[in-house]
């Protein structure tokens, strides 16, 4: 069944003979199978029964240490076979009694975050000493108290555990420069500062209080080592994170010489290593993450229209073209020694940066899948892009990003709500019956055609097929002009229809192609 747009809910009955423990579950339809997920199955019992402890960061890890956040997995933790939830609304501290449950380790009460009939999320107290440990779960309900048998395990001084992003087996690593997690399209580069999140790094200075999130970070008593592909990272700092419970952050710098590809990552502290088999992607050459229509961010590009290329290590410098780059009105195909070729034809390069390039697609590209190559002093990389005859996209205002369209009144004031733009920028909502101007790219050929390489000024109307239709709200608007007014830049003059006050969605269609949904203009009478 569909539970909300794009998401499905699958209900199933667990077979009665399913053994307790971690069970791998996947969904299969029409011969296609999803990645496996871990389902925790508890024992069928009327009293609490503890099966094992697992790290909250990695369900396969059983290593435990003081300060660790873990799941107590078993059954009978609640009288009813369903229910449970968080212990309280405030996440900054955890209670030692949750929904009638208490957990003790070596007689010490344990902070509890969450409880269900089959698992309880706890923090092992920092105050406990390493060595043999015994855990007990006690349940009180309707005046009756029942207790589990003691569960014995070993507490290590350290149990370094990294979060896992299945099914890739990539560790949870954040790259400071790009602000996102490490992935195939966002790999580590030499010199990157990275944040590695971890659990089980032991005591801190000053000491942390169990079950409470601290206002300030506290460095670990022992500094760990971190290696990727067997090479040690430098500049390591390690701290228990402020505003969290039981979570640590290790900061380090990526060395040179790691090559390109997936490399094993290992965090070591006090002679204990993080779980084996975890990887991080690394690269040295330019990395292309996505190629999009510069206005709509869709993955289709159009001849003679603006294209944005996103990635990493795309350029050593950041700048836009200037007049000295334009020779006798011929636009540059290289900036800062960065070149882009589409279908082996050089593209005009207007902007370069380490993470984004803006280029003008060459004229007369064939429809379909073509090759795109980025070349620079850092190396080269290629990918494939889809070319269409037209793929309309309208540019948006920067605040809030990607929601309101960049439109102008005929007096050149912006179409925007009060307070949306800076106070010194004239802006007001559109009014029914007035003509406003939109800007976009990807609308296809004009008559006369404007060459992509030569600077274009003036206006060239679209060639006429298919017609451009604009819908504002639920009403089709009158379009008085659509055409090219600069290289790759199209203008649409549109009469605002009789719609009520408020924000109204704008959709442009050309035949079967349409601009993305969820783009608006404000209207006020």
C-alpha cells in the first residue's frame, strides 16, 4: 500500500518458527529484490529475556565499553506484544526508568532512550570499570515486577565502532569541504579535512555524565589513530560531541597517494580496532557527480543552453569569465585551464570552481546519450549525458533556494514577497492582468539561430514548434513572447491570469516536456 507519495508500506506476518536474533529481510517483486535489512526478532516469553547487546552504530557489532550506546535485544520487555517508544520528549537526557522498565549493569542504573517489546536502547554508564559485567532487565506493570535472568558480557575500555551506510559498506564519513557524506560521487581527495563519527572511544577530559548531552565537546583521554588504505591520517583530534549522547567525532586530514577507488578505513584506540570491512571512496582526478540543466536541475541538457556540472576537484580556482576572456565577441572554451567537451565538441566555459562548472552546450548536438569530458590540470573525467531537443527550465531566486522563480515586473522590480529579498532590492508580488518576465534555459532552437560560441545580444524568437504553454496556478496564462535574449538565456513574457492572492505554482510545457513542479510566484491583488 502507498503510505505517502513515493513510499510504500509492506505488512507481513512473521512465521511462528522464526528463531530469535538478527534476521535478514528483503522485498522482492517481479524478480527484483531490495537490499537486505536487519530485523531484530525477540524471544517469545512472558518475562524479560536478554539475548545479546548490539552497537547502535552497527547491528553486527557486539563489542561494548563504558559510554557506548547499545540495544539490549531480546523479548518480553513489555507486557503487551506491541507498543513502546521514546522515554521522554526531551532528548538531552535519558531517564533510568522508561515505560516501567529499568536496566542495571553490575547493579548500576542505566540511562534508557527508547524501549519496545524486543529491544531497549541504553547508554552503558561511563562510571563502570572494564571487565566482566552482568546486565539485568526489570519490568514493573500493574504492581507486579518481573526480572530477566542475568546476562553476562565483557566490558572493554574501548570498543571503536563506526556507523555503516548499507548496502555499500561505506563508513559514515563527512567531508568538510563539500559538507556531505563520502560517496561514489563525493569521494575523499588529498588534503580533505574529514569528520569520522564513532562510538566506544572511552573516557573524556573532562569526564562525561552518563545519560546527559553536554553543552561543550570533551576531548577523549586517548587520541586514536586513523588509517585509510593502510596510510595514516594526520592532524587527528578526537572528542565526545556536544549535544549528543555517546557519540564521538574524529577529525583528520586525508594524505596524498591513496589512489582512486574504495579503500579500507580503520580507527584504532587502546589496541582495539573498528569493525573490519568498512570502506571509503577516494579519488585524485576530477569527480563528476551530476550534469544538469542549469535552471531546472533536471538531468537532460539541450544544445545552446546552459549546463551545470557538479562534482569535486573540477578546478583549482573559482571565477567567472570576464571581458578579457572574450576575444572579438568569441566566448571562451577554457577558463583556468579547465575544458569541457560534449560529444567531443568543446563547450563554452563561463564559470569554474572546485565543485561546479557552468558551460554552454555546443550547437547541433544529437539527441540521446552522448559523452561529456572535463579536463583540467588535476586530470580528466568523463560521464554520459542525455541530450533532448528541448527541456524547459526556469531560473529561481536564491532565497529560499529552488522554490520561487526569478521573475521581473516590467519596471524591473522582482516578483517576490515582502522581506524575501534584501531591503535595497525593489520587489513586490505579481498582480492579475500584468505582464511579468521569466528567465530560463533549455527551450531549443530559435529563428534566426544564435551560434553558441559568438556573443549574442538582441532577441530571437523560438522557431515555433512545439508551442510554449505556461500554467500559473490552475489557469493557462497568455504568453506574448518566448525567445533568446543572450547566449543560452531565454525570456518569457507572460500575462498573470486571474488567480487569488497567494503563492501559485508555475509550470512550463513544450509538447511532452515540462519544467519541474514546485516552483512558485507570489500573487497579490
